[in-house]
C-alpha cells in the first residue's frame, strides 16, 4: 500500500480525500476547520488511515499563500511528510478532465490522484527555514515599495513648502535630515531661529552613536540659512501641507526602522544556510539579492534540470505554433516566482555595472552584437545566470569568474 491524502486548502477550512493505494480511495471526502478541534479531527483521520494501511500517510496540497499555514504547522509538529505543489500543475490535470467540475471535494480527490501520476519531492525539513527567509525577503520588498511611494509623496509636498531644503544635507532621507526638517519645516521657522539655536538643535538630534564635528554642523547650518533665504516660499499658504509633511516624515522614519530590523533578521537567518555565501561568489549578487534568490528557489533538488529552474523563474520563452504558422516574437512566460525573476534581473544589472561580472558582460556584449535589444539581452543573461546558480547549488562550489 502507498497511502496518500489530498488536501484542498481554503481560507478557514479544508477538504480531504484519502487513498490507500492508486485507484483505492479510503472512505469519502472529509472536512475540517482550521481550529484546534478541526485539526484534531484531521489527526484522527490520519490515524485511521495509518491503522488501515499499516503505513503513515503522505499528504499533498497546493500552495495557497498563507492559508495553508495552520495545516502545515500541524503537519510539522506531528512529523508528517507532505508535498506542496504549484497550482498550475493541478490546474493542468483539472482541465484535462472531460467533465468541468470545480468543488473543494473534487479538488481534494484530484490531488490524491495526481500524486500517483506524478513524481513529487517531499517537503524537506529545511524548507521551513527557507520559507521563513522567503516571508522576510518578500516583506522587505513590500515595505520597500511602500517606502518609495511615501518618499514620492513627501517630495511633492516638500516642493510646495521648502524646495531649497534638498541641498542642505547630502542624504535628504537620513534620520538627522528628516528629524531636523520636522522641527523647521519652513523658511520662516529657520530664519526666526538664531544660528546658535540651530546648531544646538542639530547636535541634539544627532545620534549619540555617530557624532559629527563642529565643522560639519556649521556647514549644514550655513547651507540651511542660505536655502531659507533663497526659498520661494517663506511661509506656506496651506497649513495642510505642514501637517502632511510631518506625517510623511514620521512614516518614512518608521519604514526605515522596520526595514533595518528586517535586514538584520534576513542576514542572521540566511547566514545559517551554506549556499548563502556560495551564490554571493557571483559578482553582482549581494546580501539582499542572495537571500531572495535562495529563498525563492528553495530546495534545488526539486529541479532535475536547470531549464526547469528557468521555467520556475518565468524567463523561458513562450512557444506558439499552429499549423504552418510559427511565432518569431515570443515573450517570456512570466510564470513562477515574480520575486525570483526580479532578483535575477537585478543581479545581472549589478554585474554589468562597471563590468563587475566579466563573464556576464561578455555574454551581454555578444547578444547585443547579434542585434538583440537591451531587454532581450538582459533576459538572456538572467537565463545564463540561472544555469550558473543551478550548478553552484547542486555541487556546492563557488563561482569561477573566468
């Protein structure tokens, strides 16, 4: 016997169908909620299957974002082996059926049948560690995008209040710059304060860990006074602008704090994984890109060929041919992990800057010499990069730059 349980995961409940062997379903479809009592019912069903088959059942489920988390955690705690598959695989089988049926019970039955038709790699224990890393890197990316949008809004308001302020500090979004602007948001507030008060406030706002010299403070205060005198708006006509400015400054500072904390956690978690250092041997791949690539790929053993990893990244060309027609302009499929695809392109671009990665630069130049547009050459380089990553992760060896 080879018992398996197909689970169709929903938001707050799931349906399951057990099989003792191929073509031999066990009882009917069962249902349980994602609560302690519901998971206890699932545990009882799994025990019944184990008693009937004399073997511990394997479970197969689709990836459903975070909805599967209670079930997966339960399976981890009770040491059950399970397989998480891409919904595209099960959807392909569903479309091959003659009858069009889409119910939770039917999906659970289909997942059980799918296990006997395909060869799937069980979810390995280290997968939990990689999933944690994936959640952190995706959260970091999400917060980064929100921070960028907030900065764009901040710039729009600043242009209407104190546009000359942009040249006062070298890094306008540094903590000292934003906090100082929150205290003196208009030219009028700056000019009303004397130079000694401005210097004292700047010293007060500076971080105790990173002190600044008197010369640095004097220079910034002088720039601030010059900017206030040249600013076209001495006082804003709209009090709402000042309110928005302070709110946006608070949000940016909070985003920066959260992103710094996430970055520390990502580095700490990624450093526990051997491959994290290995893939950074490729010029152009730094800490953030390495963590994203590693977490999105997961266990490389689930890909038996680099082309499957290319397809997972969604950078393989789509193919369209019908009769005597064959398309000559084929876009990439853009299936699989969007985050992995973005990280690969970023890694290529970083490698091309100042020719950090000579091998990728030579390959890019060759594609451009063949007449390929920039973006096409970029994707070709990302494809090449995936093949290198596959070899590195499989063989546990560093990248050879030449």
